[in-house]
């Protein structure tokens, strides 16, 4: 990239040099083998073993048949973020502002975003206190 105003190359942060997760390489290799007709048993990612709950399917159907289909907000659907905050209040008596909740497509994306936003490689690795997310125990 080049910044014409400064007449110099734009150097991205070293945080941009994130290698893909190894599991993505494993999934790509499995897909190539499946395309060749091989039978693959997928154990490389935490895919759901059960079908989607009926309530989720009904909500998806309502969303797909409504007049409004659009991209979600970058941090997630506000009503979902508010419902998650309310769940923390109901279950644990904790007050969590919905603005502090971010919806990602998986924990790997969430961790990557958090670490890229907070740390430069030269700083080293943080050591937070252990926290068990409620879904890890259900």
C-alpha cells in the first residue's frame, strides 16, 4: 500500500501478520480428500453434533422470510447483545452493559480480535486470571 499524501509506503502494524489457525489447513486438506471421493470423519473442529434447536430454526425461517435481510452490525445484533447481558443478570446477578458484549462467529475470532486490539508482539503474552465462561460448564 502507498500513502500518496505522504509519498511513502504504508506499513501495517505487525499485528496484521497473523498466521491462519492450523485447523483451517486440516479442514482444507480434508475437503481436498473428500473432493477426490475419500470418506472423511471430521474431528478437527467443534462442530455441533446435534441439529439446530427448533426455536432457532423457526427464528431463522422468520428472518429469511421477512422483508428485511441485511448485514448485522459489526459487533452483533443489538437485541441479542442485550439478551446476553440480561442472561448474565438473571443467572449470575451480574450487571453487564450490552455495549461490552461482542458477537463473533466463534471463539477463535473473538480471541484473535481481542489480542490484536490489545497487544503488540514485543509486549509479550498476557496472563489473565482463569475465567470459566458459563457455556464451558453446560
